[in-house]
């Protein structure tokens, strides 16, 4: 039997990247500044973490304008969503296994 930790994605081990993907999984797309403000991080931190997720194919970055103001929107890709769901399922199995060990002792 394979331990569920093998289903975890290393990129999601970083709390900011995990938080970004969790937010994006709940919406079709979210403005960069909203994600930044909700996660209470700097523009540079968000940009760095989004770049890592984008390189992995988990996040899509779209740039555009509203009036004369530049805007950046983030969205989760299909690959990002399936990897995140697999990651969450593995976390649940790990936590459930630990819980069952604690309650049987």
C-alpha cells in the first residue's frame, strides 16, 4: 500500500502557494490585488509565488486594462485544479490515518 504523502505536490508545500491555489480553486479568476490583500503579502511575494505556479502550469496570468489602469487576473488551470484536488485528498487521508491511530490507542 502506497502512503498518501506520495500524492502531495511539493509546490503546494509552501504556505503562500497553497493559499494562492486554494483561493483560485474557489473562483473562475481573481484580481492580483485581491489575492495579495487577502493573503496579507507583498506584491513581490505574490508575484514570485505566482511565477512558480505558472511555470508548473498550475496558474494562468492574464493582463489587461480597465479604463487606463493596468490589471492582472489569476486563474487556476485544469492541471492546477486536478493537482490541487489530489493534494487535498492526500492531506485528508494522512490526517484521517493519524486520527484513527490516535483514537485506537
